[in-house]
C-alpha cells in the first residue's frame, strides 16, 4: 500500500479514530527506533575498535598516510 493510499484510507475515518491510528503508528515507530539505537552503538564500537587496531600501522608507515596531505582541499572547486 502506498503512502497516498494510506492517507486516503485515513480520511475515511473520523477524527478521533484517525488520531488513535496515528498515535499507535507513532508508538510503533518509537519502538522501532529504540531497538535500532543499540545496533548503531554496536556498529560505532566496532568501527572504533577497527581504527584502534590499525592505528599503529598508520602511525609507523608513512605510505599509508600519503594522501592525507590532500585532506581539506576542495576537489570540486571551480576555477
């Protein structure tokens, strides 16, 4: 069902019933977001651990940092 179809169906409900449906949908969405947050934290910790594991390699090997000299340059600048 498309968003448009859902909205059209909602219009068929009375205001109180429509509000009730919207409130239930928001509760479901909040629950989904709360469950998704720990997943983001786990992913963030994995990325931090990966960065820490590679730190010594980047600190000791200048070739791995060769392109960092370009950091901050605007590659899309016109001119």
